[in-house]
């Protein structure tokens, strides 16, 4: 892998990883809320704040962020960025009531945490069996704040451990693609290098 | 209104305004000289360039120390007097807090500490500061009078 480009072979591996993980996570979500969920083909990039924000939306848009530390043979941070409309759709499906992000109480936040937990578990179980790597997920931290603030912290955290952070981003939505929410796996540099080497990819 | 992205800076004077949206753990530093009504703002995400063994020329704005050197030079070139500069420091929040604290690395606090250290070393006084806590901030810096407006996600605004 060279400074700001990723070899095609490595990109294909991460794309496939994102595809398999997201497919599984989205199926889990769809089963939970009893509605079909569509996924957007993943993006794989070396972490770039501006490019990531172009995909995720406006910097100052209010979002619900959930951040899961991921350890083991593949490690990094998994960030969920949930948009207002999609969160509202979920509560409508589950409880028959709309929910605004600014009004999410402890109970509603727990529901969203549980949904994200199940999706994260499905995401990494699928990736683990695809890659034959052991992956451990830790309890998440939650924030309702501006999208830019939610993204820069994990971006800064991962980049503090190496310059070349692979970011696998996927979108998912109910009916309207414009209302898509996102999940974003930022892999630590040492994990990326070890992972690719174990597959025989030159890094 | 000129908007800067993370790891970037802008300078201006008189009627100019500079904005940085949705600061989280990153820190924005505004430098200003009231006499010449010239100043600038830099928005960085990382505290210390010395941790980067392969620092490239175009990565200086990523780190507090090298970014502040660049900003100081640029505001001086615009006509600000070095001895009259003051600073306002914004950001450095901790957006995510884990229940067990185990995975925690407070990069926001380290960013703010790095700013204070650099400014002290270079004898630039801090006129006002709004840092830390657990919320995002959008910053608007007005060159006309050095006023800084801070806006939160709930649209609440205040000034430092």
C-alpha cells in the first residue's frame, strides 16, 4: 500500500469485506423492524475527512453516533451515523411513534444501542467467518451531536496510531436513499498491515 | 464568510469572517491583532508533530505546533504585529465517553494542552477559551472586532 493510494487487490478485499458485513448487518436490522432495508454499495478509502463528509452529509447536521471499539486479529473502530429520518422510521416500526433525535431519552437510546449491537455483531460475525480472523467487539459510546464532531473524534483517534487508515463505509436506508444512515469501519494501521500480509498481499 | 476544513487555516482582515463547522476533538485557534484588525484561524486535529517521524511539507497544518507556526507567519505577513497578537481557543471536546473508560484516549484534551503550551512558549496571551466538555461547536471569527461566535447543535449561540 502506497502513501495515499491502495492497491487494487487490497481494495477488492476490503470491498468484499464491507459487502459481506453490511449485508449481514442490514438483514439483521430488517428482521428486527420487520421492514425491507436497502444497502448502498460500500466505499473503501484511506481515511479522508472531507471525502467521508461528502458521503455522510452536512458537517453540522444533527446525527446519532454510536462508536464500537473492535479488537482482535482485525481491530479499529466501527462508527454508526444515524440520520433523523431513519431513526424516526425505526421507532415508528417498533413502537408506532415518531422520535426526534433531540428528544431521545435513555430508554430510546438503549433501543438504538441494542439495534446497533445486533447489527455490529452480525457485521463482524460475517467478516470473521469470511476472513477466518478472531474479532472482539466492546460496548459502544453514544453521542447525539453534529456529524462533523461525531466523525472527527474516531478519525483522530485511529489516525493517531498511523497515517494509513483504511475506512470501509456503507450506507443503508428504508425507502428513500437520501435518508440513508451509515456505518463506517476505520481499521488501525497495524491491523490492516497484519491482515493483508496474512492473506499474502504485498503492503 | 470563508469556511475552513480540518487541518487548514485562513487569514483575513476588516470585514472578513472565517468559519469552522462542527469541531469535535479538534481545536480551532484564532489569532488577532486589534490595531491592524488582522487575524486568522487554524483548525487542527492532532496535538504534536514530533510524534510523526515522516512529516511531509503539506502536513504541517495537521498538528497544533506546526500549524500555529504557519498561522503566526501568515497573520504577520498580512500586517498583524506579533507582539500585539492575542489568541482565542475553541474545541477539544470529548464527544464519545465509554462507560468503562478503558478504551479512552482524550485527544481533545491533548490538543488543548498542546495549544496552551505553544502559546505560552511563544508569549501569545490567551484572551478567551471555550474548550473541553462533550459537545460539538461551530465557530465564526469576525475580523472587524475579533469577536468569536460559537454555535451548538441545538442552535444556541454565545460569544467569547
